[in-house]
C-alpha cells in the first residue's frame, strides 16, 4: 500500500514507480476508509508525543487528543518506560498504557496483561553486562534500581528524569518479578549482552542504551492483547512512533504513523509520515487524518 507524507500541513501520497493513477487512487480510498474505523490509538512518548527535553503535551495536542476521546476513541501510551516513570501531563490523562515495551499493560480499570522476564536469564545478562563494564537497571512493576553507577545508563534514565538508583539489595531484587532491564550500551554490544540467554532480546530506540525484554514481548504483541481485551480489530487501530522499538507496532497497526524524526526503517514501514515532534507532528496528523 502506498503511504502518505505530511509536509506543511498537507498530506501527499507516495507514488511508487510503475503504479497507475487508478491504483494510487484505490490506495487513497482504502486508507480513507480505514481512518473512519479507528477506535483506538497507541502513542510512543519520547520523540513522538513530546520532543526530547519537554515535559508536557503542547496545548494544540491536548486539544486534539481530548477531541478524540470525546468521539469515543481510546488513547493509549506505548512506551519503554515503567508505569512510575510515565509523565504526569497537566489537565489530560490517557485511557491506558503499554509499559516496558509492552510487558505490562493497564487501563483505568486495572492490569490487562503482564509478562515478566524469566528469572534464570536475569543474572546471565547482569554478568554479561558487568564483563563489558556496564551497569544494569532492573525494573519491576513497583520499583527499579541498578547494581552500580554508569554514565551512559545515568543519561538514559535522565530522559525520564531519573537516576541510576544504586541498590544495596540488588541481588535480592534480581529474584523479584522483573519486566525490563536497562543498560547503557551501544548496538555493537547487544549480542554479547544476551549471550547464553534463551528468553530475552534487545529493544533499542537510543544509540547509547538498550532495553532487555522477553523475546515474545514487544509493543505489537501487547497491542494485540489490548485490542482483544476491548473487542477491537487490528483494522480499528492506529499507532504513532519514531524509534526502533516502535517498528513492529507501526507495522502491526491498522494505520501506522511515523514521525518526521523517525528512523528510516520506521518511516519505510509506515502508512503515513507526519511532521516531527518539534513541529507538532501528532496534532497536525490527527487533524489531517480525521
């Protein structure tokens, strides 16, 4: 299917070589019909809803989101953050969230789905990281902490206004129900970090840090469960994202929207490419799409 790019408030169809005008028109009509069916939208946070460094939703975006809720559309966050690291937006709340890259999902009524990391793989990753001189932050549904201070990890956690939080009882914490492991490592270290494990994988959206999550987890898997919970079809979903950990979500959604600041892979997988987060891409895309 052809996608649509957004430039200066206008949407334009991609025009692949060899496709006739009739075929492009058919693509556009199909996308228009899919937009009418949207009943739930999933949003990444950092670099999507809010530009890096900002803490609150911009006024125009809040207005657009409130309008969608008034129309009966459910709005969910889909993030690598823990529930306790989610930003508290002023005068607006989402209907639910997919946290830990999909490992822990909830709505206003309670927990919908939880998928922690298998316990035997946690100390393996911790040892692998230590061999590389890397600290590991563990995150449960209620708290997080790391085994020692490390600069890259500190900068990564600072994005969500947190710190390494070194724990004296770290070894005991390893035995708790852990949903995500966060490491300040570069992409060339990913393979070494998960060496000897059987159930975890790397989910990356920043070049100097990585999240370790269950192999059979991910934002797309969580979306599927949430859709089933509400009785929605895939065709009734939309997703916005920018990073590598959003790629499967963008591919899975009925309509996938990549931000203008998204990676090349995410843009290539999307049905639409919006303006960047800095340029109010989400609010302008919502206005154009609806």
